[in-house]
C-alpha cells in the first residue's frame, strides 16, 4: 500500500511542472498593441488589416440592409397599386387581397422599425368612409413612403418615413376592419 501511495505521489509531483508550464503567460494588457500615449486607434494608418476588413464588412452589411429597406418600400407600393386595381375590377377584396394587406402591414412595420420608429398609438385623423377611397389613399401614402425611403440616406432617421409607415399600417388596419 505504501508503495502504491509513493508511486502516486511521484506521478503527481512530476506532472506539476508540466501544468505550470502550460499556463497562459502574464503580460500587461497594452503590450503588442503599439498604442502610445496620446495616439488614437481610430487613425486609419494605425488600424490593423483585420480591423479594416471588419469595418469594410460592416459597411457592406449596412449597404445590403439599406437595399432591402428600399426593396420593402418598393414592394409595399406595388402591393398597394395591385390592391387598388383588384378592387377596381372586382369591387371586393378576396382572400389573396387580404393576404396582401397583411403583408403590407408587416413590410410597413419593418420599414418603420428600420427607420428608428416605434409602434404608433394614434389612430387615423380622417378615415375614408368607403373602401375604394381608403385603397386610393393607401396607394398614395405607399408611393410617398417609397419616395421618402429612396431619398433618405441610410444613416438618417427620417420622421417623414416613420410618419408615412405608421399611416400605411393604420390604413391597412382600417381597411381590414371594413372587411370583417
């Protein structure tokens, strides 16, 4: 038994230096950063290629998000036009048109949220009394929304875009209540 304990002791004590050798080196945090007092890391000449690549990827992602934002506004305007034309032909809205209304609401909420807006607590100030007038107003506001989104740079929070998107959402909800 003593021999077994002695062998175990030797094995453990022999492995301790190996464990200590594998621990992480303890260097001060600023070694290897090439940062000197008074210098900024935001200087493009001081940035590493990795940081430059990350910034470039971020800009590309933002540009792609902006293209999606513009595409949503365009699709929203197209759906409003299709709804107005379908109602003019059939004088009613069927299931496909009601699905388009739901899609328009979803797209408008995404546009509003991407523009920096929040859920609107206000109702429409003047609600059109007829469905045809409401669809006409929806097409107008959707076209205005598309123009505002296309003319607004991606770094800008536009209250006009938020206002139009909220109006589209409220018009869609109003039209849906007329069909329930």
